[in-house]
C-alpha cells in the first residue's frame, strides 16, 4: 500500500482548457473515463487524481480537509483549471479546494450529488459501504443491477476492489458531524458552482434544502429520474452544465 500521489489523465497537456475530476468513495480515477473522453473532444486536458484511501493509496487521516490538502500538488506553480468536477465524496472535497484555486482564473465547479448533510443516516451509509468492499460485485452483477455500460461497470468494480474497510471506517469516523453545506458561504468571486442533484426517488442524496438558495454564483438543479452515479447515467448533463451561459467557458 502506498500514499504517493497517483492519477489518470486524458488528452494533451497543451490543450487550451484543463479539467480536474475528483471521484467518489470506493471509486478510482479511471471511473471518469466516459466523462473525460467527452471533455477531451471539447478541447480539454483532463486530470483525475486518486483520493487518499483509494487505488491502493493509504493514509491515517481521512478528514475531507485532509483529502483536499492531499491534492495540493495538482495546484503547484499556480496551476489552474477551467473546470473542477467532484462526484459524491469528491464533491465535498472539491468544495474544500476552493481556497486553492488561483484567483487569476475563472473556474466552473460542478458538484455531482455531493453528500453535504448526512449525520442522520451516517451509520446506515457506512454499513452499506462496508458491505460493498467486503462483497465486491462483479461487472456483470453491476450491469444487471444498474444497466450501466460494461466499461463503467468494470471500472466501478475495479475502484471498489482497490478500497477497503479501513478507508470506509476512517471516512465516516473522521468527519463527524457530517455537515458541509457551510462551505458554500465562502465562494470566491472567480468561482461559479453548479450542483447537480440526483433524483431522491432514484437514490439521490443531495437535497434542495442542503444547498443555500441565497448565495451568489451558486446554481442547483435536480436531474429527474437519474440515480447517484450521474457520470455513468447522464454524462451529457455534466457537459450541459459546463456549457451553461455564465459558466466561464
């Protein structure tokens, strides 16, 4: 097991635009394959780090603030990104990255169904993730259950395989109380945030009441009929959010 940084990347480093993609709990950088290919086709160079506790990376401190601090090397020398996308746990990490974003670059931040307030369900959620890493589903089982593409099912199974119960226990025990909505209060003037919530009836966990309605440069919408894994089920919605008027692109 290693703590050294690792990441996936797509496209050319000389591309005119850059995107940083942050995966969710029990996933890995490769899980962004589908979205990354769409971004490359739009002229982006894409970087997707592996969070601590994932893809064989291990640590001892799994606070969200520590996961964000671990990504600081991706901002060395004032490296900037046109787009930062965080999915689920990666969405809360992305919110914690806001102070790292260079002030010289307007950045669009897209959060995919982030778990902002979970204190009431945290033990149930932890049990579900512990079960997932103890009983890893095959790509075939995931395809039958969710109807995702074979590519996405293989990558999802790979991510779970490279995670373990130590990470799950750390994530849930080191972030109590689980409450991150307050991070929206400090959106820098060069950052615009779009929150895409999954349909609560389809397993969505980011509810409208979790996102402040009186904060400038913050937009929220629910994707009807779309489950928690937006990047697998509706990647076009992500691309549409990036291209929204005022997104800075």
